[in-house]
C-alpha cells in the first residue's frame, strides 16, 4: 500500500520535506501508544522504536524509496528481483536452524529485504497501470483464504520444527498474495455513501 500510494508523491519535494512528512505519520502515534501504555522504562525506545521492528524498517524503507522513485524508477523490476535474490541467497548460504525468516531475531534482515520488495511491487503496479479484470469471487472468497493460508503456514513454521526447513515459502506465498490483492483492487471503485 505504501509503495502504491507514494509512487506519485510530489517529485519536486526535497528529501527532507518528503522524509519529515513520513516521520510525522509514524512517531506521534507511537508516542501516544507509549503514553497510553505507560511505557516509561526505556527513554531511548521513544526515539529508536525499540521492539517495533516494522516501524524501524518502514522509516528506512521511506528513505530508500525516495531515491528509488527519484533516480531509479525505470529499474524498478531489477531492484525488486535483486532484493528477492539477495534474500534467497542469504537464506540459502547461512545456517537458519536457529532463527525464523520473518521474526526479528534472525540476524540478516531478510524480512526487511522482501517487505521492501513488496513495497516496490506496489509502486511498480501503480506506475505500470493497465487493466486487470475485477472478479468479485476472487476478492470475497479467494483473497481471504490466501491470506489465512499464508499466516497459517507461518504459524506452522514457528511451531513445528520440521516445517522450518521450508520457511522460505512464507515470503513467496506472501508476495503472491499481495500481488493478487493488487490485481483485484486495481479496478475497485469506491462510491460515496454516508
């Protein structure tokens, strides 16, 4: 969603204008959450978002996305393929018997690579355009089943040791499901209602 919506953001903005707008959307809600939950234990967590890896990742993604959109947009498919190939190579060339690909304690940031690739896929689909036939059956029945299947598989990888050797299938299923969602929603028309 981020890549899809930001693909046509103002290109004349400086990096700092663009980045401050994105930071302004993340930090205030985090600080409100900390206030509500009375999280005063670690003052650095208010800045470093300690324990919230996806918030840390999205801040980094926003910075990289600015430069990709401004200077490398014509290379978007190659960047996506490069990110995914790097994630797969890292997974295959390292011992992954003691960590899971989608959890924060894995030391190689593979999950950052494929989530950033998903963000760039959103931008690519927005820029590429084109007509995708909208099928109500796909959206109402198939997409929820696909998302449930993806996260059921993740649950199996976390809880059953024999499934962990096939954990690379989780990001593959997630990317396919996200692309199916984009395909369905590309021609969705929203009507104004009270």
